[in-house]
C-alpha cells in the first residue's frame, strides 16, 4: 500500500487506475482505526478494484473546546491495519495541503435541514466541516463508491443529501455498526474512557435496545423517551439527546413504520453516539 501526502500525486495515481477502467472505492477516516473502519475497507473492497482510504483529522469539523488537539493520531499503526485489510492507497495529507488558507477564509459546504438538530444541534458547524471535507475528497478522488459507518447516522444522511444535491456520480454505502462483545459501538473516542467508564459504557447500547423493544411493542413515544432519559441518567450518562425520527430523519408521523432511535450522551468528558433502527407497529 502506498501512502500519498500531496494532491498531484493522488490525482496522477488515480488517473492511472481510471484509465484502466478500474472502479475506485473511497473510505474517508480520521485515523486511529478500529474494526469499524476495517469493515468500511472490506465493503469498498467487495465493490471496487481499487480501495483508497484517507486519514485526515479535519479541524473544520471540531468546535471550540472539542478534542481536536487530543484526537488520537496513530499513523503507522493505521497504515499496518489498512495494508492487512487490503487497502491499495492511503491519502494522508497535512492540514495546510487541505486548507492552504486560514479556516475562516475557506469555502464551506453547508447541507441545510438534515444537518440541523441531533448532533448538529449540540455541535454547531460540525456538519458544515464534514460536508466540506467530504465534498473535497469526492472531488479529489472521484470514487465510484464511498463507504461510511451507520453509527454516524446523521453524518450518513448529510453525505447522501450532499451527493444528491450536488449530483456527485457516487454510490454512498452505509456499513452496519461494529460493536465490542459487550455491545459498545466501536469508536476512536472509546479510548478516552477510563476503566470505570468503560465498564458503564455498554449500558448505553443495552438501554437503547430495551427502548427499541418497548417502541416496537407499541409503547408511547413520549413516555418511552422520557423514561429512557431517566435511565441513561441513572446509569451514569449525561444525555445530550434521545430522539425518535423517521428513517430519513424527518419527524415521526402516524404513518411512519421505519424509524430510528438516536442518542448522544456524555460519560465524563467523552461523547458517545449510538442508534437503533426499528419498526413501529401499525
Ligand atoms: O466519520 C469520520 O471519521 C469523519 O467525520 C469523516 C467522514 C472522515 C470526515 O472527516
């Protein structure tokens, strides 16, 4: 696997593959890879001839006071994992290659409506940063397929809307959440949890599953969510939001069947997100 750091090198290499008629799969990441990322590589591998991963800790998607400086940077370990997973090319640019201008002068992409509320409500500007870097990577790599995890459900919806609205000829592939044996969704931020917090963390998943079951059995939405917030609090989490939405993230109506329960919580200073798709009864 080659690691490229410069845009012209990336373009030249990919043009070579494109001229040979090869399908290109993109896996954008911020590094500190775990089995969830490797599932994205496997999904791209299945669908494409050439798999390109990117590692870039994108400053534009971090708010003031968030963990940009602390975000784990583990390039050589990531390279070894990508190579073993069958990735062909890694693009790992420096910040000034991606953003040669100060961030406040940089062109931004904003995806309205679907970026608002949920994580977008508690992290203002976050999805503008995500949409901007993803649109830039789409432009640089021009992949046939791009793979993203379903843990970041709202991010996936933002990226799908970006592709639809800007007519990128790219298939977006959502890849199921990979969990630890105890149910905790894999996340680079799990590394911030101390031993006590790590022992509590799987309760987030188990509470969401119980709530899903109640909702699928016809329990009232408002009372279920109120009870869920209380239970998350009792388990030691500080809930950021707990919401039931239609699967396209629109509001749940009397005719909604496919829905999604989404939550973000804080455990100490660590923010965790998770979700549970569900089928509401008629
Ligand atoms: O999900 C992530 O790791 C990031 O938000 C992404 C999509 C790589 C953009 O920086």
